[in-house]
C-alpha cells in the first residue's frame, strides 16, 4: 500500500532522523520530501547523544587550511585533501546557518562563540552548545525547522530495502510499520541512516545502529568503502549501562587525565599523551585493560567541581552511576563509537548507483580516512546536505519502469543486533584484531543466515581480514606495519583492493 499522497516523479525520500537526514530534508526545499525515521522525530538517533561539538575554524589564530591539515593527520593517509579542505572551508558558514535557524551556541562574555579544544586539533575550534549537549541542541533546532517546513512530511517506519527500476537505478524504498511492509516510490533516495556501533557489545550508539542503510545499499549494488575502519571512543563510562554513556573528549581538552588504579598516567610516553588521536588513546586503554589494569578519567578537583555547569551531561551520567567526579575518578573503557567506512560517494554525495545518495556516517566521503578527527562528524553531515540537495534537483528523474517485486511477508525489525552477534564483533572485530579472530568471526557470522546484523558484521569482518596492515582505527596485532596507502572497496560479491594512493 502507499501511505503518502505524493507523485513519485517529484518526491525525494530521505531515510534517517539525525542531523544528516534533517539537514538534507531542509536543504531540498521546495522539493517535496518524505522523511523516514525509525523512531519518533528527535528520538533514537546518535546525533542527540553527541557531546563534543562541531569543529569549525573560527578563531583568529585558526584557518580552514589548519583544520584540514589536522583532519588529514588523523586520517592516517586515507583522507582526501580536497574533501578535507572543502568541508573545513564550509564550517563557518554552516555555523551561521544553524544560528539563523535559532540554535544557540555557547558564547564568551564578549558575545564571541566559545571554542573548545579536543584531541588532535592544533587550535581551539570546537563550537559547543549547553556545554556538552551540542548534539541534542542541534537536533532540537533541526527538528523544529523540519516540523515547520511545509515541503517535508514525516513517516515513522523502518527501512527494509531499496526499489530499483529496469536499468538498476534506485527509485524508492520498501519500509515496514506495525509489522506491515509498504513501498514508497521516489525520484531519488538519500540514505542518512547512521552507523553500525550497535553491532558491538560495548557501544556508545543506540542499539538500533546496526548498519541497515549499508546493507540496503550493498544489496542494490552500491560500492562500499573502508568498512574495516570502526572508531572506538576511548572514554565510554564503564558503569554497566548498555549502550554505554560517554565522557566527552573535551574533558581531556580541559585537563582531565587518564590514570590507572595506582594513579599512574596510562598515556605516559606516548606522543600527544591524553590528547593523542582517538585510535592511539583507545589502544592505550585497551592494552592497559588487557594487562589487568583498571583505567579511569581523572577529573578530580576544580574540573570535577565545575562539571555540573560546564559539562552537565557527563555530570548527570556520573550521578546516575553514583560517581562524584570532583572526588572520584571515572572508570572508562573503549567502546564502538563511529564508522569511518560507508557507502562510497562523490563530492555531491552521489553513490555508484543512479538515484541513490548518502549523507553522514553511512557515507564514505573521503573526509575521515582511517580515523575520524573529533567533532568532524556533525560538520561533515551539514556540509554534504546542501551538495546533495543541489545534485538531486539538478538531476533529471529516471524514466525506466520500476521492477515489479512482491512485498516481503516477514520483516526483521530495527530493534538491534542479537547478543551473539554483538559478542562476536566485540571479541574478534574490535580495537585489536588478528587473522585467527577475524576468521572465527567470519565463520560464526556466516552461520547466521537471514540475520541482517550478522550480514553487515560479516562485511566489516571480511574487510578487516583483507587489510593486512595496521592503519588508523584498524589495528592488526599480526600485521603492525603499514603498506602503501589504499582504500578498500567492497562490491556486492567480493572484496576488491582498489584506488592505489601515493605514499609520497
């Protein structure tokens, strides 16, 4: 059945209710948009949990070129310089766009935007809102704007598949609501479905973040890139909650230190120390835990006393766990946080399949490379949304007949990955990997046919096995060195090692 009374020749379907989907829907106006969101608008998205902020070169001592250089350094050889510079240059204008939507960021006494420091940034350039509630503040503002936009209608449903025409172009989606599947034909589809951290037992992502958009794109024949690069946030709060609450990286930018149970500095002797890139800090903590040490984030003293006003989200999370950060260190451990890999797209967010675009964490734009620089994720989604909108409106709708296909009679919902899959991914496809563990993961995941989470995890595990080196967030204990820099591109049937890059 069809539940939306709009012409497929005009409609664009955007799947995802986070910053990427909302910004794209707004940028598409006056084109009619149907926004598919798996939960009521404003809920169930990782955007609302983002504590850090939005990186933007706004300081007098900063520049987009410096921001791009930091992005490239963190990306470990796989960040595309043109993409990094273009996104960095767009940053100040995107902040202005958000301000014009009524989103209020933290400011200094003189009215200038308050800029924070995070790991691997050479300047203070993190724009924040309500201390450590940037994601929630931006999400609230975008939701208000979308609800007020007459060209956007909202459908709460879960993505099942993509509709294609006789020439293979994407022409809509198959979704499910209340257990019943339905089709939504469209001139174009934008996937903004987020990441896959929910595939892991330890994650800071919503449980429903299992890579459903990646899987749908793969089944439609779209190329996927660099799936092996999963970023683990170093300082998830080890309080027993699932998903794990996060202690923002900005705390280390303000002086918090990583210590063990004896008060020794965990990152002592490591270049960058507590402010080293995330992959380095995550491995440092992981290795300390593997040796039987307990790791804490030490905010005791003035920083801890100021947290209720400066970092109210983390302060509330600590209070829920019975921790007083002014007098007690916060127990932390790495947790799956962000997926650098995704649907391969061009500079306009266009996938390798006509009619299909991708925005945000589900996309591989070339910005993040092998390791995302802190607070570049919201920025990337905001930067690509207008590019995607322009490209769609400049593209003539396909005219080939849609392939007839029966609707599915059963539907695997979006409630999250089975615990068995999460345990496999956590143990064998985590912070440190090796051939034996990855092979075991592949065998175990292949033994779960019909499980979407297992199918997506399998793509990640196969990509990790094929990359026989250590680079960025992908660390192989059996291949600690680096090969010439290259992307990995996954087709529907096999892994192809392509896109050779210069090491010069």
